[in-house]
C-alpha cells in the first residue's frame, strides 16, 4: 500500500463523513501492519470511540486472526457500528457472524478508494447511510435453482484457516460468497476440500462466486472455475458467478449476513433481492 493512496482515500471519504484517522495506520513490523499490540490497540480504540458510527479497514495484508480473540467484542454489541473490510478482514466478518450474528460489510479498503470503481464506492457510501442494498449488474447463472439465506464468506484462504476455530453451524442455510487471489487451482481445490470436510459446506443453500484473480491454470489446464464447479454442482443448489469482488479492479460491497433471495432460472438468468436493512444498519 502506498501512503498517498491511503491519504487520497481518506480525503475522498471525508467528502461524505467526518473521518477520525488513526495516526499509526501506516506502521509496519515485518509483514504485519504494526505488531500485535499496536493493531489490537488501534482496533479497540476504534470500536470503543463513542462518536464512531463505522470502522473502515485502511488496507489489507495479514494478521487479523492473531488478535481476533483478544478484542473486546462485547463493547460492539452495546453500541453496534458498521465494520467494513475484505481479504484478511474476512476473519473478523465471519467471526462476528458466527459468534454474535452481527451484520458487517464486505467491501473495499480505504486505500483502494482512489483507484477503485466509482460504483463500488458510491454503493458503500449508500450502505453506510442506510440506503438500499442492490446487486451489481453482470451476474451470471451457472447452476439453476432458488435459495434464500444470509450471504456469508469472503476470501477462500481465510475461510479455510478458520476451520476448527469457528463453528460450521454458522454457515448452515447460508448463501456462500467466495473470492481468491494468487492461488493455483489445486490449492483452491485443497481449501474447498478442507471446508467440506470441516462441515462448512454441508447445508449451503446457494453459492456466489467473486473474482479469482491471478489463479491461472498450470500445465494440466484445470482452471479455478473448473475446480469450483466440481465442488458445488453436486449440491444441487443455485450457483452464480461474476460478482465483482474483491482483489481485482472491483470490490462491490455487500452486507455480510444480510439476507438474499437468489433465483437462477433454467435459462441461467439471475434474479436477486436483498432484504432492506432500515436506517440503523448493524442489526444482529
């Protein structure tokens, strides 16, 4: 992440909201954004601040699972606020759903605002202000069927790493969203197999596939899409692809845990209806 991208993202955000910027956002400690104590303190301050209505991740990377169990999440329940992020933040979004059934937003990081798609940014701003939650155009049906349930998921690698640490029951009756970046198709298969064996896929009602960026086939020619469909076709549930998120040029936000009615007809046309959230946002 370039510091100028983060500054430009904050400036763009400030056109709509008053922004309280954490002074240690660009700190580094090896491959972490500051050591565990720094990142823990930054997150807790944001969650505890009485004037904060939403906490937006500045950038991605690695390390949220290292502090996940040390954050006092009970304070969030006393004063719910939106949490926004993706990629490594998948761990937080899934944890808060699994433990508290708290709604969050899977969406772009602040440092991605300057170069990101304007529709993605505008949709996020609307969600943060209680606006309607609409699907993006261009969704493609792959497997026909109808389903209703909470839309859950995020980065495939993070989900696989959560197996054994959150209950797979949290995904029963869900519509699963997946995306990935820079993973060979055989690794995609390995992670999906792990999730299946851990029980995360046993009672899904539908699947929404995002972008699998830089996941090119190897010499065998097997694509990430081939792998994904080999896993999900046998479930007999609706499967949709081309949701524009999260590591490519797009990161169209969705309410993580928000209920979706999904229908893919025999001609593979997609209908998608999201339950309105109302003005308060973080309903759980």
